[in-house]
C-alpha cells in the first residue's frame, strides 16, 4: 500500500538540484529552428519544392514561431480539467481538493452549470485563457497549487446541449484532463468517445470516484480492473488511475476547524487514494512535469517538422552527374566533328583565298630579290581571288549556286572567317544547336538525372553566341596551322631553314658574281659584253630565284590540300573544347548545388532531431509518459 500510494509522485528537488527551466530553454531553440527553416525556404534552390511541400513547411515554421512565443514564460500555468458524466462527483472532488465548498454539489441533482476555475491568488486573471475568464473564478492560497488551474466542467452527458458545448469549448485549453468516473459511469459511450477523440491531443489521468460503492461486476472484474484493461487496450501501458471517495474527505474537511489540510477520514475503504491524488497534484506535478506536459505538443511538432524536411531532402546526384558527363563527352565530340566539317565545308570554296593568306604570311621570312619575286608571283597567282566575287555576273551566279560569302576587297582574315561562320550558322549550325540541347537533355534523363534540373542551365548554354565562338575557333585553328607551317619542327624545320638561307643569299650572290664577271672582262680583258651577256645579270639571279622557289613549293608546299587535314583536326579540337566548356560542367555544377541544398536540409533535420531528443530526455526525466497513450 505504501508503494502504491507513492506511485506517480516525484520527490521535490533540492534547491541546488533544481533543473533548468525547460520552456525558457525550449523557446529560443524553437525560434532558432524557425529562423533556420525560414532562411532555407526563402533561399534560391536548384531542387524544386512542390506547392504542397512549401505550404506544409511554411505552416510548420509558423507553428514553431507561435510555440516559441507561447512557451517563453517565467512560470507556465498547468490547466487540469475535470471531465465526467452526470453524478460521478466532479464538483465534490473539487470541493474536497479545495477543503471547502467551491463548486456546487448535490447528491440528488447535479447542479454544475457554469464551469468553475480554481486558481492561485497570485495569478493575475489576464494570464488566464480568455475561455477561462468567462467561467466562475475561485481563488486560493495553496502553495502546492500555485501554477495549477483546476477547472470543473459541465457534465459531458447532460441533456442540456449547451453544457456539452461549454465542455467542448474548454477542452482545447486543457493540458491534463482528469477523467472522473464512478462504478455506474466510468465507461459510458459519450464519455469514452470523447476520451478517444481527445487522447492524442492532451494528457489524461483517471479518477474512479465513489470507491466505497465499487463492487465486483457481472464480468467478475472490479470497475478499476475493467477500466485499466480498457485503457491498456487504448495504448496506455501504465495509466494513472486514482480510486477516491471524495465525499468522505469533503465531510472531514467540513468538521475540521484547524488550519491546514483536514485529517484523514476514518473508515476509508481499502485502496482509497484521494490523498495520493492530492499529493500528485501538489507535489508530483513539479515545474519539471508542468513544463514537460506543456511541451508535449512541441515534440510532436518537431517530429512532424523532421519528417517534412526529410521528405524534401534533395538526392545526391554526384554519381548521376558523372554518368551524364561521360555520355555528353561522346555526344559533344561527335557534334564537334560535324560542326568542324560544316565550317571546313564553308571555307572549301575559298581555298584559294586561304592559300593566298598563307603565302602572304610565308613571304615575311624572305628578303631582297626573293621577297620581291614572291610578292610579284603571289600577286599574279592570286590576282583573281579578290576579284571574282566583285564581278557582277559571277557574283550573281555565285548567289544562285548557294550564297557564297563575298570576299573583302582588302583581305581581312577575321572578317572573312566571321562571314563564313555566319553563313554556316544560317545554313546548319543554328538548327544543330537546338537539336544538340534536346539530345543532351534526353541523355541526361536516361542516366537518371532529373530533367527539370538540367533543362534551364543547358538551354541557357545553348543561347550563347555560338557564331562568335565558331569564328574564334576557325581563326585559332588557322593560326595554329599557320604556326606549324611557318615554324615547323624536326626535318621540316631543317629544310625550311636551309631553303630560307639560300633564298635570302643566293640570288644576291649570283647577281654580284655575274656583274663582277662582266666587269672583270671589260676592264681587265677589254672585252665589251654583248646584249646577251648583259642580260645574264638578270637571267642568272632570276633562274636562281625560280629554282629556289620551285624547291620551296615542292618541299614546303602551302596548298589547301596539304593543310586541310591539319586545319580540320585543329578546328575539331577547338570546337570540342568550346562545347565542352559550355556544357560538360553543367551536370557537376547542378549536382554540387543540389548537394549543398541536401546538406542544408540534413543540418535542419539534425538540429530538429537534436532539439527533439533533448526534449524527450527532459520529458522522460519528468515521468509524464504515463499520461499519454501510444
């Protein structure tokens, strides 16, 4: 009996062992979670949220803010509400707890019309919930009940429906519902249905009043045993049930003339626990238990927040990004080959102009007679390259044959190549660019990468000025081939150097030698040169220049057929490089951004779980789990 009467009591903590206030610590934690979740919701993200997901998370963030504001109080008030049917003795129980007539009570006709609020005199009425301020208020000075508000409610099975409405209006205010029954009414349908409706929302303890009248029923079970069995079937593993005879305690209080609590009545039935109930209310429900009960709903909110955040956690797309990048590399390489062929084909009709450009560049290494000869022969050789598109009839024919690019009067490689690239773009490349985006997106989708994440950045990359990039690729490729031609390596470098040395020296040497020979004969031998001998001064250097030029053309040809393959390979590499820079980084960048968002969600879930675990530990320490079913 001693062990049973101590059940549900928490020994009062010593002053130096008093736990830190739960709610005053929980309130800033909730506000911090609210700010963190709000910042995450308001930030720009790659991984999208559906409208329903956003609405749910914003609603939970609002709930965190409201809970934080509501719990940030110095001394929280615990509302304990008596609920039961007609005649079970709720008002008598309240009067017995108060030690006097606070609530109206009658054995013959229950008279509870207006709810009665029993509160400590130190509590200002404006701290009470507005619904409680409309009730009949009764103050007291009991130190053990300083933070507890006990409310006697109308009968839940009253024929007067307004009484039921009053009860339902007050239930949302309750932190703990003290379900009061008697042998006749502890499991009636209306009360049990209301209990099952409210049990997930608030704490429940149970009182079986009029214990002196309880007998074994037809089922062979006492009412308390039957009620405990029903409660365990509802998920209450260790329900808190008090067996009371409130009328005997109230009668003892009426005859008690001294101060303090009335003495224990005589002839109490065995197992009577009114004193245990009073001790539980005054001593068992310490501030730790009060705050644990007040914070019970917060634990459910945190669990819901954790589930909602976990449900929108972005996936880790790192592996998928690598697969997409590998697939795109091959596709872009193939596309680069096609675009290079298109650009080379656009330049194909202008191979004479390209050769002209290379010949002019090659002339820079020659001096003297060889330089003059090469400039003259080049001008004569390519005299028609800059004129044919300016001849009206030929220009018209060219346009009819497929829209040739007009060759500038003054050769300008950049302008010429730009016009060629524009022509290629108008004919083929623009359409291929659009088709390329679609192919890349389809491949990304087949590799498991969400299409919605790839679509925007891939489309944006496709909007780049590809004609300008194509022009730059052609110019760079021509420059690279030109560099290889003008600055060769290996044996070609030796041949080029030797021929260049001979070309810059032999014509002048032959000219000087021929003129010297004729002058020697004239002054020394007195031979007057004839016309043929005088022309040798020109013919021999010219012959040397022609021979050297022929050797250069044979050994170091600067012809389109010779440079086309190198140019095509260099152009393909540059186009592939441009396409790779534009597209290949997209899957990895998107995956990295989504991974950062995943880490943010993981941090939010971890913080929520940490607060939830901390709260669960405090609630477990408070030993209020028996007030809640599963």
